[in-house]
């Protein structure tokens, strides 16, 4: 699946369309809606990143795929010991505003973790 297909799928999930195999992603999206009051495009980009495959590379470190409009092909997100997420985009152009507003790279990790947890709780194998 490429980034444009992932964005289209994310739009369908957000709209509540039943998408076979992505039921738990919809549940993860609903959990995020409870936590954040963001525009649909923010959720769309976060879900698309999760669909494309947020990859955990350490106990508290993830690689997050870039999307159209991003400057980089992937971003690094870390979870600090105090429970705060940090993204390497915070040290790049416009990083301060993304840090304050929670970037979609961090949101992608949050969605991905929720999605995996929901699948695990239901006994669905994850890759």
C-alpha cells in the first residue's frame, strides 16, 4: 500500500465505513477522539501513518513513515521516562508549533500502539 492509498483508507475509517480488517483501527481512532479535539486531517494523517506501518525499533523508540507533504521519508519518535512523547520534527522547521500542538508523527505512534493493543486483546495476530 502506498501513502495515497493509506490516506484514502484512513478517510474511510474516520467516516465510520466498515472496512474489513480495520475494525480495531476504528476503535483506536475513537479512543484518540476522546483525548484530542483535532481537525479531521490530523486524524487522517495519524491513521495513515499507522496503516503504513509505525515500526518499533526500541523499547521506547519508533520510526514513523512520512506522507505526501512531509520533508523526510520517516521520523523518529521517543517516549521519555516521564511519559512524554518527543519527535525529531520538533528540532526541524516549524518544530516548536508542532511540539505544542502534538505532531501527527506522535499521533501515529499513539494510534499504532492502541491498534496493536486492541488486536492483542482480541487475540488477533499482529505483524
